[in-house]
């Protein structure tokens, strides 16, 4: 699967055109939007947002990616790749999802974009826990047994076991202590609701 739309935000036409040629030649996306600066954003993207943004950090006002996301109304789920061809402070590098250097070969750029796309697809395909699975997880983290959880939720112990398998499959986490961290980070529960595991 390819990206639907990629936005390239860069002042240099030579760099924009070179990157556009590379992306089109290898069918990385259906559409490419080329912008000189963030000032052009609302003229190009009125309704639908791009799937990926490639931007020269010089095009960021105040070098603040979070402010840019807020201003243009894009979530942090849309990856933003830094297009680098000069030295920037380490903080600048760290704010991007990934980086492309002007000296990178075509293969390196394409591999970075494809691996970024794979990560995005994996994140999308890993389903969120259902409300029932969250309820089961919360009770398990309180130290309840399968039978106690079943009694509390008025379901069978077999159903609790099925929910546990689904939770492990969706999160990829097998231990209760690992699931406790997952539950806290995803606002399913908080520290005081977890028993000593």
C-alpha cells in the first residue's frame, strides 16, 4: 500500500522536484503537494490532510513542531519527517518522526519511507482494547482471579480467559506487570487501582 498524499515543505525547487521525481518513480504515493512554506498550508489542504509530511526544519516557525501541528490541525499520528541538509541542534532532530538527509541515496530514502509506512500500518492494525477487555484488565490488575473477574462481570471464567488471550494478542504483552504499565500509559487505570503484582 502506498501513501495517498505526501506534503513536501521546502523552499528549494531543485530539492522539491528531485524528491517528487523519486517518490513518483517508485510509486510511494498517489499525490504530492509541494509547498514553499507553512503559509501555503491552508491554500493546499482545506479539507483532507496528507498522510505524511516531509519538511525542512527551516520552514518551521519558531522550530516548534507541536505548535505547527496545533496551528494546522494535524494529529501526532501523521508522521513528520525532517528533510536535513545542514547542521541543526539535536533537539531539532529529536522532534521529527524520522529524518532524511540530502546526501541519502535513493534506496536509503525509500527504505526510510517504506519502514515508516510499515510502522504506521502496524500501529493502525493493532486494535484497541474493547470496553469489556479493559474492564477485565482492570480487575485482573486489582489482583482478582479469573473466577473472581467472571463473578464480578457476570460472565463465565472461560470468557475471561478468552478476553485475556485477546488482550495479550492485541498488546503483545504477556506479564501482568507489563500490562499494568500499558494500562497506566493508555489511561485504562491508574497506580492506586493496581495491586502489588
